């Protein structure tokens, strides 16, 4: 059986060298979707702390140092395990802006 189309075995990664549309010079621009870690809704103070922390690119440890609490405290707020106590509300308010 003879076929009219020849099939040659391709070397691995060879396809990357062939541009799809060499005559088309288009740059796609779009907003990146938010990280999965961002809260969907801002319902609690922990959600607001997490959003602000991610917006600033800070770690939980960094926020804990700013607020004068333990890193696990920030983790517990963000995971809705505990709520901040009253004496920390002014510092949290300053952090949130």
C-alpha cells in the first residue's frame, strides 16, 4: 500500500522552531485573573486582611510582625478559625488603610 502523503518521524521539540503565523505580529494584552487565594467575597475581617496582604505582596509572617501578633494568628483569621480581639482593631485598621 502506497500513500501519497509522506510521513516523516519528527524529532522531539522540533515543532517549536516553526512559527505558527510568521506574518502576524499581534500582542495579546489582558488583565491577569486574581490568584486563587483571593477571597471571593469580603465578608469578614480575615478576608479583608488576606486581600490587603496579597495586594501588597506580603507574607503572613510580615503582617504578623507589623501587627505584633504570631504568624498563626494571621493564619487563623484568614481561615475563619478565630476573630481578632478588640485591642488589635486599631492596628488592623491602620494596616487595611
